[in-house]
């Protein structure tokens, strides 16, 4: 007679930390639940339940929040327009970006930029875009095994 394996000894998928890291690294890219679940090796429904139970936010809400946090950084420290920031952090609609930003921050992106972006030196937008592209291509080379070690 075969013994059943101890359920505690089974390797469980670890969607919380490593999958959240994937979302953090790729927040500016179009991410959908299917993609995140595939990275975790789980069905999208099970992944959604585990992620929500762990972080008290759905994956979509987490990614949206992460994008707004990054937008705050860009609005404070660069000379990019609100529209440029919207697209740089991964939103495809300025209206959706502005609504979500206001919901999380309490003011519109433009008001936020006026309040906090007026002080200090600004990074020119062209450098932000150049550095973003350089970082993205470098990380893609490492993933493909062509990067230097």
C-alpha cells in the first residue's frame, strides 16, 4: 500500500515575494493577470486569491499603486509633462492615470507637480527616457545571457 506524501512537505508556489518583485520590476510594461500567474506557475484565479490574501490588494491594484508611486517621483524630480509621466509609468490613458492618482494621493497630478516639483533641480526628460531605455536593454541582455558578468 502506497503512503500518501505529507502535505507539509510539498513545495508550494511562492507567488508573494518573487511575483511581487516581478511586478515591481516590470510595472511600466503592460502586465495582465495571465502574465503574472504564468510567472508564478499558477492558474490566474488561484494566483489572484493568493496575492490578494497576502498583500490585501489585488494584483491590478498593486501594480496601479506602484505606478502612481513612481509617477510621484517623476513629477517631483523631472521636467516631464503629466502626459509623459502617465505613459512612462505604464498607464495608457491620461484619464485613468489622473483618476487613480487623485484617488491614491488626494490631488491631481498637475496640482501635485505644482506643489512639489517647483523646488530643487530637475532631471531633463530626455535623460529619463534615455536611461530608462538603457536600463531596459541591459536587463534584457542579462536575461538572454549576453550581458557581461
